[in-house]
C-alpha cells in the first residue's frame, strides 16, 4: 500500500468519523471512518516494518587473495647473500 496510501486512508477515515454528520439509515459513517483509519494505521505499520527489514546491512566474509611467489632471486651484495622474494598478485576473481 505504501506510506501515501496509508496516510490517505487515515485522513479519509478521520473525515468520515469526525466531520461528516449524515444519516444514511443503513450505514454509520463514523464506523466506516474508524475502520478506514485502522486500515490506514495497519498499512502504515506494515510498510514501515518491511522497509526496516530491507535496509539491513549485509556483511560478507573477506575473499582470500591468491599469491604466487615466483622468481626467487639470491643476489650478492658486499660478499653477503641477500634473499629477495618477488611477489606477484593476481587480480581477485569474482565469486
């Protein structure tokens, strides 16, 4: 129904319940007004409930990155062996 439709039903029900003084004999307009107001309040509460459920954040687990260690290089600097590793990262794949 939505918020707009619910507010419309509440306003229309209030008009029938409090402002209109007509005697139709077989139909009591104040009862119709109260029923419309209750339907509008129920629709408003249902709309707000479903909107609050829709706005929850989704937390996903982090995707592990694949790392490939390649090209092991062992250079010599000043008569000392220095080990260096070159790390190549692949772009993460979509899940």
